[in-house]
C-alpha cells in the first residue's frame, strides 16, 4: 500500500522534478502525477458502467500512450482505472491504497521517462546500465 509520502519521495529522487502545489508533481513544466479526486459525473459514469467508484486517495499518472493505459487496467483492474474524462488522453488513475510501493516507483519512473527532456532521459538510461 502506497501513500502520498511515497509518491513525493519517488518523484523527488528524479531529476528536474517539482511539486508546485500540493500533490501536483511535474518534470520541468510537464505534468507527471497528480492527486485526482473523482468528480460526481465520473462517479456516475463508473456506476452506470457497473463499476463501483473507488474510495480513498486517487493518483493520476501520465503514461506513454493509451495502449499502456489500457494494458495496466486490463492486467490489474483492482489498482488501475480510468473515466470518460480521460478518453483519448494518456493517463491512468491509480487507487493509491491498492498499489505496491515497488509498482508505484516503476509507474512514476516510466511517467518521468515519458515527460522528461530527451537528453535527461538518455543520461538516466545510461546511468541505469
């Protein structure tokens, strides 16, 4: 089970990141991860589709494309989901209390790789070898 503290710690370990407002993390000016409470219309849409709207904290995370988003949701629907608001947008919603810290680290690092400047990504990947 991950917490907001875990999110902040993971993001802080990546280069060029900031938290310009609480629970809103960026790499440079690009959005990386953010707190994303469900709107009433999203709760209604989930319920109408036969899905119980989750309780607890929800984290939005940028992914590389919608294929990744739908793959995550298909593999672990107890952790990942989306709403019609995010149709056509490469982001996934995460039930923070359902994701392991290790999976969260991987998800946020992948988000960072998607959003960070190319040169920084190349340096990060070279250092990871």
